[in-house]
């Protein structure tokens, strides 16, 4: 057993465990823990990960139907089958001002959801992931100023006022929102959801539908698919990677097919 002592430490521990010959890493934690471990073993042959969900969001495991209950998750870790899944590689501007690079396993985004992730991470999650993210969404939306955003998906360009751009490898984010219901993490492409200039009424009507995955099609949203996504705005937009909030736009996201082996239910 290896215990994280600080943010980012799991990346180092996962890398060291793999270099020491470990072939299965069992991640005990939430989406942020999975993200850190993926950053430590991305693209490494002969290493699988399994997940025992003990965090708040549990969005990553939802896509693969890994049980939330501990006994079920342990059974998958022991007897599940390996599945090669894609990862996303992100390049962005760090808070320190320089260019940074990191991997993500589930969902990245730029815009309001970056600020929502930061707000949720800074507040108590005692009520659970869904309630924490829902409260953060409403609080951030009330003060968010929509600006002009430019998005390039494999050369297809969109420009206009947008609340958010979601770059989905998995289907869920934000504590259970099925934001991209048809996303597949083994097809070599992102599902890219462009969310336009929403009114309060739009949000209140549409938000409950996101938990059921019935919010699309929508008059103020567009779904594109591609392997490379570039996002920039008139002002720097906060980004999030698997619920972590490491910096801002300009950002570029690229699919790396089959870069992680995940143990899923047999």
C-alpha cells in the first residue's frame, strides 16, 4: 500500500510502482485520484488499473459500470477483464503563466465548468458529489460573464458566445451529469459539446435532464466529434481535467488511443 501525502503525489507513486514491476494498481479514491494515477502510467505497457470508488464524484467509474459498493468494486479488481481505453492529453496555460501538459481519463472542459470545479473543490463535499457540484453550478452561473470563445475541432471552427466547451472521453462529469451520453472511450475520438449563451430559464429547465442524459439535442448546444480540440477565448477561461482545475486557455486537447488499461466488470 502506498499513501498519497499531497496533491499530485499519486502520480509519482504510480510511476514508481510500475517501475518496480507492479502489473495491477488498485486506485482507492475518486476521479482526482484516477487522474493522478493515469498521469503516472499513461502509455505504459503491462500495467492495468482497477478502481475502488471512495471519492465524491464517481463520474469516471459510471461510464464503465464499476460498482460503487466496495464489495462489488473489489470483485471487479480481482476478477474483471482488462479494457484498453483512450486518454486525453492536454496542453494549457498553468496558473504560474507557463505552458503545462497533463493527461485526463474522463472529461476535460473550458469555461464555466472550470470555475464550477474550482468552487466545488474549495467547499465541503459532506453532502456528496452531486449536491456539491449542483450547488457550485448554481452559484457560479449566477455570476458568470459569457464571452466570445473560439473552438477548433479537427479543423472545423466555431466562434461565438459560449458558457462552456466540454471535451468528453467518458460520459459523465459534475457529480453524475451524463453530459455526453454517446461518448465512447475506445473509439479514438472525443465528443465535444459546445454550450452556448444560456439564460437562467435554459439552465433550470435543462440541468435536471443532464442527469438522465436527455438534454440533447438542444437549441443552444452543438455536438462535434474529433481527435484534436483547440480552445481560446477573448479572456482566459479556466479549464478542468477530471474535476481538477490546473490552469486556463489557450488549451489544446488530443486523443491518445488505448493509452490506459482499465479493469472492468467481466
